[in-house]
């Protein structure tokens, strides 16, 4: 019974990740935010930032492949979630971020991004608004910089930021900048591999293959939509590897490398 109680936070976080795994159209990494808030998921800060990132994700999803001319409902959800977050935390950060001297600058920058997104949506510049959402999504990890998260979770934040920026550069499109980002994405994968068991060699090889395909397609100037389809596979691959790292962290007995022979 004591063992089960000790595993409850991990099981809860894992359940959140499984239930809310993002679709291929989503720009925000919702599962990462849930992971970073899993230690205290019921706190007001956790609920407020998850509400904001979920609303931002929903707006990004509908803007990526617009099927209507009006997105006021989704935009209003973002505005309301941000208002709730900023009213409470813009000048009064949560306890974990009390020593973050850049906190107010971070919230001010986020408010500026939201204002720009709102203006673009109102001007029916949906592609530009989606790009701006991806840019903002890549910065969400900054709110957790002073939370004292583990090295593994710092790696997850860095990787999520790089992948979000990679997607944004593909869709703009800015292929030269996307190509320059590839070494960082490869470096992230190498860091993942160090935390994974040998049984996942094939899964890592799949991610390596997808990176190589994207690099070749960028050089060949393949259409952004086609490259993005491959990128979504790569993002899903990284998320699957991240889940394996977490499983081995929470349940070491599942890692063949740690089992007694």
C-alpha cells in the first residue's frame, strides 16, 4: 500500500500525458506543461497556466487549417485565460518563481505576443497568427526556468522549444533557418538516447531517419505542407521517447538496463 501511495503522483502525471496527448495539428506541447505542473496539479498556478496553454493550443489548431472565417470564440478563450493568469501572476509570481527577476518581463512579453496574435486574427491574417502562436508556444518553458526542475525536464523544455521553432520555420517558410536548427534537434536526440534503454534503438533510429528526411526535403525545397507532415511524425517520435524516459524514471524496474541479471 505504501508503494502504491508513493507511485500515485507519477501515475497521475502519466495519466495526464496519455489522456491529453496532443494531436498532430497542435502547436503547443500541452503534455510538457502538464508534466511540469504534475508535482502540484491542483495549485492555482498549475490550473491557470494549463488553461492558458490549452486555449492557445485550440486557437493554433483551428488557424493551421482554417475551415471558417471567424475565430472569435477561440480567440476569446485565449484572452480570458490570459486575463485570469496575468491578473493573478503578472506582478505576483507563484512561490516557485519568487526569485525569478525576469518574471514581470516574461509576462509583459507574453502580453505583447497575445496582442499581436489578436490583431492578426482580426485582420484575417490566419497564417501569420498561427506562426506567432508557435513562436509564443516555444517560449512557454520560460515560466518554469526558476522552478528547480530536474535535468531531464530541462532537456524536455529545450527540446520542445527547438521542435516548436523548427515547425514554425518550416511553415513560414524559412528553410535556411530551419536547416541551421537541425544540429540542435540532433543534439537533443543524442541527449535523449543517453537516458533510454538499448531496447529502444529502433525507435531512436526512426527519429534519426525522420530528421534526415526533413533535412533532405528542406534542401530540395519540398512544399512546406509535405515537410510538415514528416515533422509531425518526428514530433510524435520525440514525445514517445520522452514518455519512455519518464517511465524508466518513475518505474526503474521497467528499464532492462537496470534489471538484475
